[in-house]
């Protein structure tokens, strides 16, 4: 595709996303008027696509100097990155298909600006700041973290006493995980799988590894499309929940024997290993919706295979030593972004509204925050929820004064 065509595509995708993100639009009006982030430098490492562009532009238009790069080598929309650079004047370093070296060079270019705050997805910026970029660590006042995997890393840092600045856990805000992780990941994972394969979901034996909020969404959407869904879990409570939600629950070693499709969404490594690959029937599709590409062990898959070839965009065929064939989608990276277009705009509208307001909260409260992981304040969650309802044209009931008194006074129940 020629540069002009790519640029035009990127501009149209950003404007389409902006049109379908009314909650963030309302927040942007106020922030731009107040110049909320005037004089601040904000470094961002997020999946660089249209919805992310709307967030980055919101922060820039509200007065900040913003640098953006990707948080995964295969999740960048090159048309959006080009549009941000050429049309909107927001310096962006992300590029789809970056080598590991180029990926980390881009992260370091963002950190070279000595940001006051960082917005991270997967905690790679935060990790670099605490390891190889300690030279600028003191310039960073705080951070937001977008996703489950990143928060797991940062909580471990805080527990070890190595975290040097406060971090807002945007991932754990109700208005983020209940919708982004469940409805966003559920729909976009199906989008990525169907775009990559052009195969039907209905009638397939569909295995979901992990029944957190992302796994719940994937299982729900697969069931809705007609799949026969099995869940694999290590948590007994979540396993019970999956069973009572109507799904079969089995250990992975059993589940893979009948699987037509396996999707991982755990945040852990080596969910699928050589033992599992050897048990799979020929034609099984493997996809990952976790942040890092280590849930499906690519090293083990290579070890048990005698041949690999690309058969479609985002589909690699592995011929195993036992003669069977399995298919890895999107090189084991996030299938919803590497092979699809990521979460729907209406979903990311809520998540990125939380991001913008959490950055505002951090900027005005940072002096009172010690280095630790902090939950998003309830009033931010509630404000975003109220705005979302307004944009949907939905009205709800409110408690009367008498009802509020009843709920506060223990004597009222007698």
C-alpha cells in the first residue's frame, strides 16, 4: 500500500474510533478547556491502534508532551502510527513486526524524554525504568498500568520493595475489567481467530485456558457462536464457576485430546507444552490472548515438529514428528490484535476514560502517594459509568433519602 493510502486509512480509523468513544469525548472537552496536563511529559507504551490514538491525542490536546510506542511487536496498526506522526504531530515509534531489538529501542526512545508519568501495558516501560534505565528513574513521578499481566509484575515488584514510584492499577477498575477484559477480549479474540482462519466456530471443540475475566469473555463468546466449550483452570473457585456457567472443566492434558481450537488467556507461561502438542489431533488451532507470547511454548512446539510453513497471513502450520499438523495463529502473540483490530471502540471508550482520569488523579495526588500499587478511586469508576449510561441513553433508579437512611441505620431493620 502506498504511503498516501496508508495515511488516509489511519486518519479514517482514528476518526471512526473518536466518533464511537463519546465518554472520552466528554472528558476531553473538560481537560482541553482546563489544560489539565499542561507542562507534563507523558511516555506511553500501548497497543498502537486507533483507540489508543484517541487516548494519546486527548492527553496531548490537554497540554502534555506525549511520546508513544507499542507494547507488543505485532499489535501495531501501521496506518495509525503513520497518521499520528504525519497528521496529528504526535511522535510515535511503533511499527508492526518489529524485531525484539527494535522494539526495545522504541521503548528506550520514549524513556529518553525523561517522562513525568508513564502509561504502560504489560509493564515493559516500568520494568526498564527499574533495571536498565535507572539513570532517569528519579524523573518519573508515577504510572498507570493497563493490563492484568503488567499488574502481576508490578505487584511482585512492590512486594519485593523494589517499586520506586506509585502505580495506578487501571486494569483493576470495575469499569475496565468487567467490560474490557470480558466483552472486549471475548469479541476481539473471536474476531482475530476468524480473520486469521476464515473457519467456522460453531460445532468446534473449543478449549479455553484460564477463567479470569478474559477467559470468561472468550468462553462466553465461543459458546454464543455454537462451540462446545471446555475450560481449564488451576483455581478451584473459578473452576466451579466455569462448571456452573455450563462449561466442561478438565485438565489441559485431557482437554487437548479432543480440541479443535485452544485459546490461552492466563498471564502465565508454558500453558501449552510439548506434552500437550503430542496429544493434539491433526488440524488443531492454537491461539493466545494473553499479553506475552510465552503461554504457548513456541520452543517446545519447534522441538516436537519437523516442519513449519506459513499457510495464511497469521497462520503457521507445524508438522509434528508424529505426522500430525497443528496451526499456530499470530505467532502465539495476542491474536485479537495481531490478527484482528483489537477491542471494539465502545469498550475501549470506558477503559481509556479511566486511563485519562487516573492520570489526572495521579498528577494532582502524587505527593501524597508512596511507591505502591493503587486501585482507581471509586468516584472515577462511578463517573465513567454515569457518563457511559448517558451516552447510551439509559436511565436508572436512584435511592430516596429515606432509603439511604435505611441502609445507613442498623436500627431501621428491626
